C-alpha cells in the first residue's frame, strides 16, 4: 500500500491528480475504522505521513485551510497516542514539524551530505582541522606524542 501512496503523492505533486482526489485519500487514511484498534492503524498512519509530506505544500492553501487544520488536529491526536508504535508517532511529529516550518525540511541533504574526495583533499591542504586530534611530532621527555588542541 505504501508504494501506491507514494505513486499517488508524486502524481499529485506533478498536478496530474485533482486536489479533491488527494483530499479523499488523506481522509480515508485518517478515518478510524469501527472495531479497529489504534495500534492496527500503523500502516495507514505511515501512508498518511508519506502522502502529506509529498503533497502538503500543494494542498496547504488558504482555500483548503479548514480541511488541512482538521487533518492536523487529527494527526496531533495520533502523534500523542501511546497505542501507536513510537516509529509511527515520530513520523507524525515530523509531518507536524514540516508544516510548522512552511513545508521546508529540517535538513537539506545536499547541504549536509558527504564531502567529496576533492573537498577532503582541499581541507587537508589548507591545514585540515587546525591540528586538533592529530599527534604532534614533538615528544616531551620521552613520554610519547602530545595532543594539540583540547
């Protein structure tokens, strides 16, 4: 089911699906089924997080504010529900945080991603980390290498 939701979300993001269809999907995922314990809704909540994080910026408009506010009041309820697995509760909290940050992710992977080998070489050529954590070549009274820095 998660794969289908990802697909629907991507179609929605590309504006290939009408907003009404996206709202209907979100409503179906938020709906509590009769005689279904909350802990059994974990898959639905994971799908909900995925679709909202994908199409949230498109749907969170003044025109749909009332719907989105209802979704998020329900999401906050589930995020505080101890019956759901903590992994799902943290996903819900991440979606709440994403909306509060105007749909900007906390970290952008390209900014904080791994360094290229050229960047590491350039840093080493410029003195590395300022000498910290590397033993000096000077030995004090035969006691072995002394560490620079703190």
